[in-house]
C-alpha cells in the first residue's frame, strides 16, 4: 500500500475591526491606500512579497507595529506583506492593522478569486480516493457547543456558522478524517486546531473594590499609598489587554489639584505634594476621592476604558500636644462627700478618633492621702476629678492639686509637652454638721446569761467631729430586738431591763446585737450610730429532753428492743452530755422494762417480756452533766400492737395500761376529791 500524501490544513478566521479616520490635515495619519485588490494565486509562497503598504503617523512612525488578521501573514518593517509559509486558500479578505503611539489605521486586502466567504479553511488531500468524503468532529461540531463549525464533505471546506468569542473559547481542537460511501474511516482522524484571533471587545474592569488607601500626614513626596489593578478579558498577549492608568478627577482639589500621581503601568498611587501640604489639621477634608481610569490598547485613544473610585484617607499622627484651656481650675466640695467635683477641659488638634487626641490625666502633686482620682471622659476628652476618700474640714479646708495631661499615643519626635499641658486645681472644703462617732465601733462586752436586772454592761463613748462647734451629745436606743437594754441619754451608761437569755431566738452564736444613737445639738442635729455586741456566757438553765416520745412494738416480737432514745440540751458544753438515762423507779415495776446506755447522747429501751396489746406510758428520766445538773422526766408512749400476716394493728391498743403503783395513786387521788 503506497503512503498517502499528508493532509494540508490551513485556517483563516476573518474578523471585522474598527476603522478609524484622522482629521483632514496637511499630513493625514494612516494608510495612504485603504483598500487593495490582489488576485488569488495558485499558492502564496513563503517570504515572497505580495504587496507594499504605506503608513504614516505624521510624526516619524516611531514604534510602528503591524498586525494581520491571518496568522499566516506578516508585514515587514518596510511595509511589504509576505506569507509565513506556503498556503493556497486564505479566504476573500485580509485586514492589516498599523499602530504607533500617535496614530493607527486599518487596511483591507480583497483577494479576488478567494473562495471562502466567512471564516473558512480548506482541507486538501491530493491523494484522496474517488467518491470518498470528509468528516469533521470535536468540540464545536458534534460536542458542546455543537454546530459552530461544519465541513463540506466533498470539497473539505470548513466554515463557521456563527460569531466566535475568544473570551469564551480561545482554541478549538477539531479532527478531520476521510470516509468511504458507507461511512467507514479511510484516513485520519487528523487534528485541526482553530485559533480564535482576539478583537478588542472587552473594557477593563476593576474587580477588587472598594479601593481604600491610607497615608500618614506629613509623608515624604513619592510615598506609595495603594495599588489599583484592573482586569481585561481580552488576549493578554496583545495590546487589547495592555492597560494604562491615569487619574481623571480628584475631590477635593485643595490645596493642590494634583495631590497624587498614578504609575501608568503598575497602577501605584503615590503622593506628589510636599509633606507640609499633607497636613491633616489644615486640610479642608482629610479624605480624597480619585476617579481612576484604566485604558487598554496601551492607553491609545482608540482603547476601551473602565473607571473606579479610590478613597485615600490622610491618617493623623500625634503632632499636637493636648493643652489645658486655662492654667487654674476651682472646685468646692462638702466634707464627707465623694464623687466628681470638677471637669478639666483641654484642646487637641489631632484626630478625635485616635489615641493622638485621647487624653490621659495624672495627679502629679498634692494627693498624698490618695483622696483624689482623675479619669478621662471618653466622649468629651475632659478630665473628671473626683473625691474618692471623704475629706475632713477640721483637718484641712483647702487642697491644691497639680494635674498633667498627655495623649494615649506618644508624640512625634519633634513635638513635646509644654507648660500648657499642666494645670493647677484649687479645692475648697465646705464644713458640714457631721454626726457623732462612737469609739470603738463596734463595742463588745461579755456577760453571763441570767444576770440580775439592772446590771450595768458598759458606758458608751461618742465624740463630735465638729470640734470647733462645741456641741453636746445625747444617747438613745436605736435597735434592741429583745427589749433587754436601757441607755442613759446624758452619760451613755447601758444597763439591763430584763434577764439576758443566751438561748433566746434574738441571740445568734451566743452574741446579742443592739444599736444606739448619738445625736448632737446642731441645727439641724446630726446623728451617729454605734453597735454593741454582747457575748453571753452559758449557764446550766435548761433541762435536757428526749426524742422520740412515741414507739411501737409487736405483742409477739422476738426482738424485745422497743426504741433508741436520744437526748438534747439547749445549753452549751459542759452543761449538756454525757446524759444519764433512767426509768423512773417509783412508778414502773423493774421486771417489765429495761433502759441501756448506747453512748453519751443515746440509750436503748427494751422489754424483758412480751406484753399484751395496749398503750403504755413509760416515765423516762434524763439528767445532764451541768453543775448542778438538771433533770427532766418525760413519758414515753409505747404502743404494743398485734402483728399478724405482715399486718400491724395498733387500733385495739385501746385504753392505757398503768402499772399497779400508778393505779393505787389514781385511786387515792379520786378518794381525796370526794
């Protein structure tokens, strides 16, 4: 089988570009001839001149560049159009674009005899079998987006069916093959790459806004503030996406309409005024807004533009020290009072939103007792001078403070705090009628409970702080919860009016608390309050008591234990346990009940034999350990119940059962009443 001649693939995509015209001057920039007609040869030969083009920008054609709509042709610097390779079909039209920094123009080359009308190419196979057909496949044909390209199955002509967008798809990878009449592949597939040539149909856009920059006031000329970057969707390898930047507008335009400059290529915004003009305190507005324009085609007039706003804030630095509005301030305060007594005002030209403006105050003299404090009012920046420890007129009626003010942020090196950053505050203390003061307070005494009524506890002592007024003092009871006390209004002697009881509910942890008043003779009178704490020592004045006082037991119980008794005493040790438990022998037979000690506070009551179902009263005698001891006799009610089939029945325990001696005593009592 003889090898086939390789397929020769040629691509020509036609495009319509904007034609620009120059003004009718003596020298008209552009091509001297706009339209050329050339005959379609059998083949365009590589590097062979096709025609000569003449272009002038009327300024020497510096940096002249040519672009041809077909990638298979170029224009040399002398204006000659040549093919880059041997090629047969290139369509019906070629466009040549010439450009300098000063002018640009478009020339049209009409190829007479050219066969392809719209974006076509010719697939040639000189050794193709007779009656074979061409078939085209790939993305843009039978793959999405489908139907963009088609091929003439007989001639191999590939054409475009609709407008192409390079920004959507820049390159199409197609495949061409030949088939027989039955669709069987004879040769191929051979790749066919279609490159979409870019047109300048996308404006530059700023995608990263908002654009906000900051520059410190007084910054040197040429300080970089921020960078503006735009995006152009066109081919970055062409001037269609080659951007240049400029400042269209500055607001405000004071003190200079050109406060900033933008690097046309990088987009860096820098300061161009002297540091003295970049003074935030003298500017009309510390915020500048710049309208930035980005233009493609390297900034030529034919380029498309896009704009964005750059906001530049002139930031403050601490180049102004705070100054008091006056050298001396006056304040008055009543003795004994606390709180703010005066607000110190300052001025600062720096930015109120920064630490360069916010003030910090310090008392540097006149406050040895730390009676004063000063804090900054966050809204007004004033210094709020306060009394935190009450002042005493009798000790000092006047105070003088020296106050210093600084900023939260340090000053810049060439600025310092001056005499205006300190001020003097003169404070006058006003005399008021102060209440008498008890000494000591609280007053404390210790006494035994149950001392006799009328016993003297102590004599209270209150003094008047107003030593210069020579006032008298009278005393009275303010709070005496149990009503046990009396005070002499003249000399302050406190005595008892009732028995003091440590076990009273008004006594807590053996301490009784009472309050007394001392009232001076001022007009109006002033009052002081003193506290008396009486610690009561315990005496054995409470008999112990038992618990519980009711118990149950079954009449047929095998365990004859009845109940565990506990004892308690309101007194304190040693007037409490160990307790002594006994059955009152005079009324109870010894052979029925038994009581046994468990520990210092508990005993066990048990039976010596089973009893019949009934209620029994068992007198229990309990004695504490006080000296002398105290005894209490309490009846323990014992219910003897019937316990059958896991049921306890105490209802029939009816009448109380008494021991024989108890019955005899009851009979004698009845006879005595007759």
